[in-house]
C-alpha cells in the first residue's frame, strides 16, 4: 500500500529543474514556484504544483497532510560531494603551528600533517570511527545536507582502508543522510610502506579493489595527484585498473600544483576537486569535458589560500559543484552553506550558481541521478528555510538554518 503525504504550502519552492549542468546561471533563470506544495509517495516525489491544485489531488490520494503554517522556502536537500569525515584524532596543533608561520614541512617534522591523522585513525576502533562519522553527518543534516560523500584515505593499507570503508558503510545504516563512500587509499604514500609508490598502488588495486566490489562498500576511486603525493605518471596504472573494474574516478587536482585536472579529464573522472592552482589551460580543459569542477572553499579558508577560480570556470563553460572538504587538517569547519555563501561573495557567483553547486551539480559530481532537483520520481529529499525570500539563505551566509529537513519522504527535522 503506497503512502502519500502532502507537504505545504511553501512560500517559494526552488525545484532547481530545467537548468543546464554546465556554464553560468543568472538568477533570472531560477525557477521559483510560489505558494506550492509537494506530494510525496513513500521515498519519492509524486507531484509538485501550486497548493490549491495539489490539495485536490492529495484528497483523491488520501494523502496524509503536513501543513506549513509559516513562511518557508523549500529546495532540494543539499549535497556535500567531498568530505573526509571518517577520522581519528584532531589536528588543532597543526592549525596553531600553521597560523604561527610554520611551513608544511616543519609541521610534518613536529609530528603533524596527514600522517598524524593516519596514526590516530589506525589506533581508533571501528566503533569510535562509526560514532565520529554519525556525529558529523547528523550535524550536517541539521544544516540541510542530506547526502554526504565520505572518503577513506587515513588507513593507507589494505586492512586499514577496509576498516574505514566498513565503518562508513555501517555509519550510513545508522544515520539519516546518505553517505556515498569513496576509496582514497591513494591519499599519500604511507611512510611505513616498504617499497616504491608504484608497488603500493599495485598492492591496493590488486588486493583491495576486488574486496570493495565484492562487499559493495565503495564504487568510487580517488587519488591525490600532487607534488609530494602521486604524480600524473605514477597514478596512470592505478586509474587504468580502477576503470577496468568499473569504478568511477575522482581526483584531488591542482591544489598546489597543476597536473591533476589533466589526469581527471583524461580518465573521464566524474569530478576534479580543489583546482585552486588551475590556470587558463586547466580551466579550458575542464570546461570542454564532462568532469565536474568541485570547489572546496573550506580548504582555502583553513589554509589561508586563494579560492578556486569558480567564476572563470563557470564563464568558460564548466560544471561547478561546491563541497566542504570537511577534514581534520585543512578544513575543520565543515559547514557547507557558510563556505558556499562565502565563495559566492569572493568569486561573484549568482545565488543560482551557488545553489546549483550544492544541489544538482553536486549530484552530478557524485554521478547520482536520483536527487539534486525536486521533480516527480526523484527522492523526496527536501529542506525548507524559515523565510519568504530565497535570497535570505545566502545573504545570511549560512546562519539561517533549515527548520524542516525531509529525507526520503521522512520528516527528520521540523514539525511533528
Ligand atoms: Zn579532500
């Protein structure tokens, strides 16, 4: 027996439909449905329309009613397409050292950097990792994020990466947001590995990849292509192997040096993330490809570096997603809406471009076709902010929180 629910009326519904995946977007293009309602059926959206019209429809369907009695603006649940929220320990010391002028190398010598998180994550029990992921995912949910990509990459051995990805899979079962797992075993060459970087990557692809497929705990392979991590040449065989078994590819690209986005485009990656150092050449390359360019303003804020050239990417014709990069080292804040709003101000992005970057363009970065816009047949992931004007959302720079969050048709935050 299908269960229908009518929710509304909303002062405005931003369906985010009918907009192109790539290129600039003006606010005049943003479709706004005034005084609208949504009929949900089980986990999905059944119908969206003007409230008076939809009420009659809902009566015929015997729908349960969730009445909205104040002004609210509804939009698709937000999607954070890049996080590292499965980790042990804290890097507060790194942050203090960095802000007191110490270099990356000096911090690493003082026991900081990614390796510190690897050590703490390896020490952590699976249950403490699960609890950490759930805690962060629930905080994200309260901010309107209903889908969260989560990377491994602090295990850096077959067993420890498996421990992380199994913890993420378990956390996904125990929290409301959907967690989309990504294997980032190629985050750095582990310090304790006895062998060459090529040996390490070969070991991961031969021993870990088949288990990921068998246990269905990750369908995405990521690598940090960067000086000091993996070079474009050294990662080629790894991505060849990943593609051959059917994984989606995503790349940490052009953060400090270029080369990564080239690899991303060559391997038809679903996304190239970071891009703070991308030059005109990389921008053009990405714009001509189907790889989504994902800006990570949280990392720029965390490190005090320049922002991803989001404006130029959009103007060149690229698809731009915006994600938090929430991680213990360079992006500890983990607030997608604040970061997206701030990026919009610095890069002169329209409201529509920012909202697209955390909804349907972020869905494309994760190769998810069932969410990111509000339309019949897609998941009923929707959020609503207590305002009568959508412009208030980014104007308040992340301080206006949704008073309603609905995940797969279920009201998680809000009335009831
Ligand atoms: Zn990252």
